[in-house]
C-alpha cells in the first residue's frame, strides 16, 4: 500500500519508510550493498513519459529523492532487521486508516431512501464532504473505499482523514448492480460506486460482517412495550451511531456470504 501511494503522509515520512526498508533488506549502509530501484522503495509520482519536456524533470526529482533516502539510511546504522520492521509498521500505524484495504472507486450516484421503501431518483454525485443529497449533473467523484474490521470509510485520495465512515451496524445491505457497479446501503442512503473490483469488495465485506456478527452477543427477547436492552458492544452514539442489527439483504446479482 505504501509503494502504491495508498498511505497518505508527508514526503519526509515516506523517505524515512524507504530508509527503514533499506535497513531491513540490506542492514547498514554500504556502497557495495545491492540497491533496489526507487519504485521498490518510494511511491511513484504521476507518470509523464509521453511528454518529452517532463522526462528530465522527473529524473532529477527521482535522483533528489533517492539521495534523501540514502542520507536517512545512513542514520540507521546499527539498527537490526526486527527493529527496522517494527519502526516501519509503527510509522504506518499512525494513519487512522491503517489495517483497511483500499479500493479505487468512483462515487457515481447517491439516493436518499424514504421510510416507505420508495426513494428519490438516482443523482450523479461529486460530494465533498459526503452528504445525503448531491447536485444533479455533477461528475462522479474519485475516492478510496476503505474496508476495515470495524467500519467502511470513504477517503479523498491522498487525504488522511475520511470524508465519512460507516460502522457495520449502519450498513443495511450491499451488492452488485452489475459487473462494474457496487451498491452500499447505509441507513437512509444508497451509494452507487463504479469499480473494477466488485467481487473483492463484496467478499471482504462478507468476511468482516460475519466476524462482527459472531462477536456480537444475542439480544434477549423483550416485551413489545419495553425498550431494548443496551448492547455493551455498541460504541457511543456520538462516535459511531448504529441503525440496529445488520441484515444482509443483497439485491439481484449481488454476492452472498
């Protein structure tokens, strides 16, 4: 994820991560140590090989980045491989989305559902921050869809904080509308994503939701006139509001657990 640019952090931190990777691979700095290509240490910048005018500038930037990585590598002398790996992971863990699997998606449309089961027509959406309604005619918004053990989050690429996060208790259903369109229903909203990884997203959601259901103790039966007993596993309302027990109601063509 780091090498693909999916960990949003400063260039300085990325250089430190690259130096720690070198220390783990090669131990202390040496001019005789095997030296991997920059692409194996650092996320690549926007490619521009077709533009002859930019090739030279990209080479200069790459050389400057590699020199900065080597200087940081020299400072790690004496650090063993386990220490380097632990320091690497500790840095990456500082990102709140650590542990999530990120998928490139286009948020194509949002629909607000009504209590009676009907809903407003789908609207094309480009939402920052994410909201239940969107301007008609807006272009799709490129996002990262993060699937984690406790929640699903939406990120603007390169931004460390999510635009929105949904605990699994808020997700009412999900599935595939077609081979390249994934639908996620969250409380009163249906979110429509265009992605080439529909299968992978659905399978990962199934896995996490099954795990979350296994950890949640069954609720005792209560009389109709009594309020339900509070669930100690449910986070406070202000941190992660839930919409009641999750039920997988897959639309036609979706993936079953």
